[in-house]
C-alpha cells in the first residue's frame, strides 16, 4: 500500500492526466492525445469514441489517441477513464479543428481604382472553419475603417467560403493609399491571422515579382522550424486591370503560422525568386550578437530594381530567463519609411511594453515568465509585405546556474586533492626528521 501511494503522489484527482489539455488541430492535420495514470497496476482507456475518427495505442500506465487527416467530424469531447486501487477516474478534453487558407483574395471593383473616383474592394477566402471566433477588419494604412459583416456560404466539406465588400469613397482613393483586409480566427488560446493589402499607384512599378505589367504581386512564405522554402510554378497571368492606364495596383498576401507554400489567385507566368535566411541582429553598443533571429528577403525584378528591404526579428538575450528582463525586436531595413505590425505573440500585446520608432517595433518585459515563450511573428506592411517569425524559449533561472555549480564543484574537488597530496608530503618529511633524531 505504501509502495502504491509512492507511485501515486498528490491528490487522487491529479492522478489521471490528459495532454494537451486544450488540443487544437488544423483541418487535414494530425494530433495525439496522451492520457496517463501514475499508478502501479492501474488501467487507462479512451471511451465513447467512433473508431473511424482515430486509432488507440495502449500501455500499462497510459493510452494514446491518434487522430490523422482531421476533419470537422473529428472535433468534440474526448473522454479518458482510469482505475487505480479500486478508484475510478475520468477526464474529458475538447478537441478543436480549424481551417484557414494561406491567402486571402483582395480584388478591386471596378478592376482599377482611379484616384478621386469611388470604388469598392472585395475580400474573400475559401475553406474556413469555424465561423465562431472569426473576425474581418478593413484598414486604410493603420487606421481601422470598419469591422465588417461577413457573408458565409457552407461547402460540402462543412467548411465555409467567406466574402466582405468595402465601399471606398472617391476622396479616400488617392496616390499611395493602402487598403488592407485582415482576417483573424481565434480557437481556444490560439489566434491565426491572414492579411491582404492593396496600394493605389499611378506609376509604373519599379520592382515586381510577376510578368504582368499591371500588377505587382508578392506572395509571402512563413518561416517554420520544419519547413524549407522551395520554388513554385506560377499559373498563367490574369489581369486585375482591364487596360486602364490610370492606376496600377500593388497587392500583397500574407500568410500566418505553419504555412509552407503560398499561392495567389492572380500570379503571372514569371518566376519570383525568394530566399529565407537566419542570422543575427545588428550589433548594438554593450550587447553581443543574438541567436534565434529571422530574416526574410524577397527579390524579383522585371522592369528595374527597387532599394532592398529586409525584415529581421530577434530577442535579447537570445533565450529568456524567468524573472529577468527580455526584449523582442522586429526591425525593417528599408530605404523608405515603413511600418511593422505584430501578427502573433504568445500572450496579448497589452502585456508587453511596446515601443515603436521608424521601421522598428520592440516588445519589452521587465520580468519574463513561461507564458511569454512561444511564437512571435511580425509583418512589414506595404507594397511587398514580408513576415518573419521567432520561436522564443524562457528558461528557469536554475538552468543558468548549472555551469557555475559544476565549475564550483570541480574546483572544490581539485582543491581537496591538492590539499591531500601536500599534507601527505609534509607528514612524510616531518616523520623522516624524527626518525633521524
């Protein structure tokens, strides 16, 4: 009985555990739910499951529910039951499934917005789930125009196609005006963001990533720890304008976490050159270089070359320490004035002290905590939107003291050895003197 109690520490209700506690899985993705019971001779099993929705691997102390190619039908409550020394335990978790396309479609109506003339913009996306927690917001620059109502149509796969239209008065359609459609989907504690922007321009674009002379279109690929960028083939060109020389549109589409390849609906037959690299932040006085930084650079020239513009993200120190100061900085190195915007942070932006200057935005923490570790993403707004991400770790202070403890222990042992050798030699010398006398 004492041995079993040793294997089952804590309150009885704490013995049965399910990880993760708030599982979220992308549509078509996979997940594993681990139910465990710290009890010798106990039993653990998942109950009330449709066998077509997953497979189960069981062991003496835990049971794993495998879900692959998750569809809408896979979400819902999953129940795990366990027994230990005649006691019965039960835990339930709510599995959530979400679907969000990599790219939004942002189309002007008429096909070209002319300065001073009213028009409208249509933002749409296909294959979204669920509608609960979905929000669409229109911006002009950084100014919120409206949080729009969304028209949704259900598909055969139980997903939704959404659409929203923004009416733009003539006085807002001017040279350099940038309009942005932002879609956010909140699932549990996770928030996913997609952005598409369109800028009105009456000049011929100097740097474009397609061969369509009427459209400057850039696709953005998210940095991901397990994804390497690769080139894609582009479909035949589709004109967004119908021969109007008055206004040419620069459109950008921005993806969010975990996407590997992004395609846009109106790309041309040319091939854009994209590169992604990981580097170190710019050197600063009193600080060394940092690890864990992200840089995104995209190039693709057809009618000239515009000044290079790169986006970087880093943290100082490279790894956070619990209870100590930490800062995360997103910096755009551009020849013109630009704006960077945070797309994703582990906790709400209001929990950081944010400093914005020029093309940089810095998040500061006086006391870093475990909830501050995770994925940070920022976007460079403008004609060629870029996104960079950083996976940040926050460690306990004990980790940083391990080397010091090890060093101190080594020195202490060495000191004891040296002291022993010296003492032995002195004893032999004194003994020999007494023997001579």
